[in-house]
């Protein structure tokens, strides 16, 4: 191993250990790791600058501004009131219904803006019903990830794998080509979350008092199910609400139609709302959540170090070299496991770029169709459940729900294993070698 690879591996181990110990804020840990990599020369200042100005950061920051405009317009309050009314009748079942709706939308829309908008609603609704918000925020992220596995448009991972496969000489995927694999994965994963996630989280996370404390407010005596007890009620401003909603929907649709990347459309939408005075510049800055953005940027720097030092590609190449002569099914299982582990450490985009060419080369070396290998890269590249940092939506709920690193391990690791079995089985049926 080179010196850069050793330093990167040590920094990675220290960052993970610090997050598990949970003694220092997660964003500070990520920044510390980035600073060490910068000072040791593993990454350059331009790399750190690029991480903070990455498309993911731009897109997420812009979506935070748009969602804050929706909140200020009073539209989010109306959504909370309607959700509370439904959940007052259905209780926890109603909250799970909200999560299912979010998962359905995430099959055709990017999951990040869905979680950005839905997470505050779920938290306020759960608190208003004296249910623990932590019980639902993590499943919200997981369910939107699972929904994104159902179509080509559901996640940027799928689109990037499709592009990389085309560059490698493969035909493009249809929008619903991976649906026979994604739907079983989503259904089984959702059922697991419904039945077991609460038990695996443990009693510490499921105390209603804990959830209410997270709301940072005192609750007076009053009827359960009154959203007004938990947030300042903003009057509905129909014109501003319509423009903010149009900006949100327009940004998503333009990105889905490949008119421009989501970072560009969301940024344009946020700026447009400022120009139209739907939200002021000062309010836009106030709507940003710097702790989340900095946390993502710090982890992106770590991913850049793993890629540029050759640590990720060396590990991948070495493992693939050991697969010569094995059966296609064995190779498929190993490729899924490799992709799943890497996506917990790197960004899903980085994993797609690194692993897709390997998947094509591996299939061709075995003399079989690359199609099933590309499908498992799509699924495993998004199936990031065991850490808070493998997927942006996990980072959002990690901060909002004040989870611990180990909470994701307890719930997410079994989900990783379950979805792996279902995905490989469904892929073998739908995509013959």
C-alpha cells in the first residue's frame, strides 16, 4: 500500500470510530477527517473546495431553501394539519401510510427533496400524537431509498450506472426495466421496517418523552392531535405557496426529463423564489442547514481521498482478480456485497463510477450477459442502510432525529442482508445470465 492509502485508511477508521463513540458532533468529526487529509497532502485544496461546491451540496442547499419557502408560505402547516387529522383517526398506522406515500413518490422523483419536505411533517405529526419521532424518521429515509430502486428515474445512482454502462458499450435501460427487481426489494424491506425496526431501535429511542424533548418545546395540556401545540402556525399565503410549490415541482420534473441536473434546476428554483420575493435573501440563508451540508461535504472529501489514493480501486481490482473461474452466481453475489460495502463508505455516485466498468468487465470475462451485474450495482449502490453517511437522506434524518451511529447499524445491517437476498434472487429470475 502507498503512504496515501495508509493515511486514508487510518483517517477512515478514526472517523468511523469517532462516530460510533458519539462524543463529538458528526459534522465536526467529518471536518476533522477532511483537515487531516488536506494537511497530509492526500487531497488538494481544490479537492476540498470541490467537495463543498459539489452538485450534491448545491442541490441539497437549494432544496432546503425551496422547502423553507414552502414552510414560510404556510403550505407545510396545512400539510401537517391534514396529516394530523388523518393520523388522529389511524394513529401510528397513519404515520406509516405517510411513509408509504413518500416511498411511492420516490420511485419516480429524487428521494432527497421528498425527505427534505416530508421529514419535518413526520416529526411534527408524531410529536402531536405523542409518538416517538425517532420511530419513523429512519424508516422514512430507508423507505424512500427502497422506492428509488424501483425505476430508472428513482435515484441518481440508477441513472449514473446507466450512463456508465452506455459508455462501456451496453444498451440503455428502460425506465421500468429494473422494476421486477426493485419492487420485491421495496416490499420486503418495507415489511421488515414495519414489523421489526421499532424493536431493533430499543426502548431508549421509543420513549415518547424523548421524542417530545427533541421538539425543543414545552407542551401544554390540550387534546392530542393538535399541531398548533408544536409549531408556530403561519397563515397560508396562497400566491407564495403556489409559486414555491411550482418551483419545487418544476425543479424535479426538469431534472427527471434530463433538461438539466437536479443541482442546476433546484438552484435556479431557489434563486427564482428570491427574485419573486417569495422568500427574502436573509430568510433563504436562514433556511440552510449548515450542519447537514458540512457533514456531507466532509464525507465527500473522504470519498475523494479513497478514490484518488487508489484505495477503493485497488481493493476492487484485487477482489475481482480472485473471481476468475467462479460461477456467474457467485460472482454476482460478491459484486453485490462489494458494491454494498463501498456505498456505505463512499457516495453512491462514486461507487457507480468505480464499480460499473468492473461489473461489465467481470461479466464479459465470464462470458455472460452484463445486464444482471449492472442491475445489482444499481440496487446495492443505493441500498445504504448500515451507516448514516452512505446516502443523503440518511444524513438528513440522522441530524433531525438525533440518532446515534449505532442506531443505523442495529436497524440497517439486517435490512442490508434482507434486501441483498431478495435483490439477487429477483435479479436471477428477471435477468438470466
